[in-house]
C-alpha cells in the first residue's frame, strides 16, 4: 500500500472512530455503507468504533455497529473489551446490550422481568360479578338484603367518615361510610339525579365461600350469603339532608388530592363507582339520536327509549361506559443515568412528573408515547416498554405506564403543552425519592403511577 493510500485508509478509520465517539449515527452508518470492512478497524491504542461508542454512552451507535455484526470480543491494548469499557464508565444500558444482544437491539435495562405492580386505585375489596348484571331478579333481591352495603355519592364525591381519632393511639383514617338498605331506602329512585350501580360482592367472603364449597358452583342459598355492594348517587339537596342526620360523615372533596386519603382497597371501589357514575352524568341522553335512555345491567348499560334508534340494533360502544387510555412515560436518557420530567402551570411550585397524554384513535401505545414526548418536549424516543397501569377516576382514565428510551437529548418545550421539562440525574431523583430532599424539586405522591415509574427506574439503576 502506497503512503497516500495508507494515509487515506487511516483518515477513514479516524473519521469512523470520531463519528462513533461523538455519537453521529447517521454519518457512521453512511461511512460503513461505503467501507464495511473497516467496522472492526482499530486505532494505535487498539480501540475500535464500538469501544468509542461504548465509552461515550451512544446507544444508537452501538446498536448500528451490532446490527452490522461487529466483533464484540476485540480487546484494546489495555485488554478491555467494549463491554468492559461500558461497565467502567457506568453505562449500564450499553453494558447490558453488549452482554446480551442476540440479533436484537433492546436495552436490557428495559428487558428485565418486570413484576406486576399493584397501583393505587387498582386494588379492590370486590369481585365485580359481571355475570350478575343481567340477572334483574338477583339484583333486586340484593338491593333490599339487610347485609348489602351501599356507598353514597353526591356530585361524584363519596361519603366518608374518620376512623380512630380522639382517644385512639393512631391518627384518624378516612374510610368509606358503609350504609345499608334501611339507611338509603328513602333516597332510591327519589330524584332524576339518583343513580344506582351494582359494584360486586365482597371478594374475601366470596373466595372463602367458594373454597368451602370445594371450588364448585355456589347454590342459591350460598349465593344469598354473598355481601353485595352498590353505589348510590343522590342530588345535592338530598345529600345535605343526609349529612344533617349523620354528622359523623361528610362528602370527600375536592377529588384531588382528597381521594388519595382512602385505604388502597377502598380507593379501588371508589375508582370503579366514580367512573361509572361520571359516565351517567355526562351521557344523560342517547349519543346516537339524542333521546332519553334507561339504565340497565346494574348500571353498566344505557338503552335508548326510541324504538327505531340504530343503537338498539347490535352492540354499540355508545351504550356502555367509556375508558380513556392515557400513556404516561418515564423517559430515560441514552446514558441510562438521567430521566426526563416536566411540569404544567397548574402544578404546585417545584413539582415535576412524568410526561403523559391521551392515546389518539388508531394509535398504538408505543406510538402515543413517542408522539407525546416529541410534542411536549421535542425529544425523540426509540424503544418503549410497558410497566404497569392505573385506573384514574378523574373522571375515567386508564394510565398506561411505560419506560421509554430517548434517542435525542435536546429539549424544546411546547409552552402550549407544558411549562417546563428537564433532564434530572439519578442522584437528584434519588435525593427526592429516597431521602425526601425536596429543596430543588419534588415528584408526585406514592399513590400516583408517575411516582411508581420513577421509583421503578431508580430501582433498576441502583441497589436500593
């Protein structure tokens, strides 16, 4: 090889290594398409493009090189592989990728087994027994049964009481007021605003009963023992009269943050009841033709009273309660050691949280995550992984919690969407999450899925 050709060869290798070191994935890919044989070329110190990419935490560069089947086993003059270098500099996502990749390019810090989380509003005391919603005879019998539990709502606020308090060694706890037929009989079907919803039967009692029957089908007398729960919504005037007679109870409002005071399993019951009641409040007339409707199936269906309405032919989603899917995502920096959090103007001063947004029609969860992050913060997202979800009864959303890996880092906030967005280091978030240091910023409470997503990310990246 002539000196000029040798110098050109070295220049091309230097360019390749420079593109890998600075994270210019597009130029790296273009250069490799022209000179594929140089993918494992080493500098005088023995470093390859893969090592430079690993040293500087450039995930996309490492992915491209692995796709082009570079040699991960090469060592430099210090006897380090690219994997050793990634570990040394703390890029766990790249280290995991180099250690485990087999043709695919999913970072292992998103590929670990994810346990099923039990988020607030997601636990419950009840088995919904949806099979009983069409059994009008059974429902009617349960409504007047002396053991049946009623929870009362007014303007979507549940009736609660304080358990404990004066003379108790513990702080008073907010709990649902469990009423019975004799307590609410006069309010049932009394006003147009009154709505009755069948919620289910007490889960633990149901399970014990089934176990006693050796797992068989419950007989009629055994079904009679099941404790049913109903939610009853009453108008403001009736609610005021009820409170005058029951001074130890009050309606819990405003919903946020007041609902977060409830015990977890009672919060799940309220989430179910409040969402269905909110649907009835918002859809008083047939969405298809505008006529009056009647409530059926224990409160889970509205049927149009107009005989020739198209909604009476076949199954229509306008006849059933709606749930709005919302993606909420913990966006992780390509280096794995920063996360993206944002805030809206309505938030308390200093609060930052995960970005979120509604899923659009015809859109996947993954694409919704990518779109919302780019819309709100200008950051592009690559891999997305589902973690857990949370019913959010304000009024009826399902928060779909995800982890997402950013492939760009420059933030361009859309002020119409959010007020601010920033990259926070793992150390900063740990200070807030674990040690309670809230001098610079704080995150939502533990009942919010955003808190759990942030905590999940910290747990993956540190031995806490």
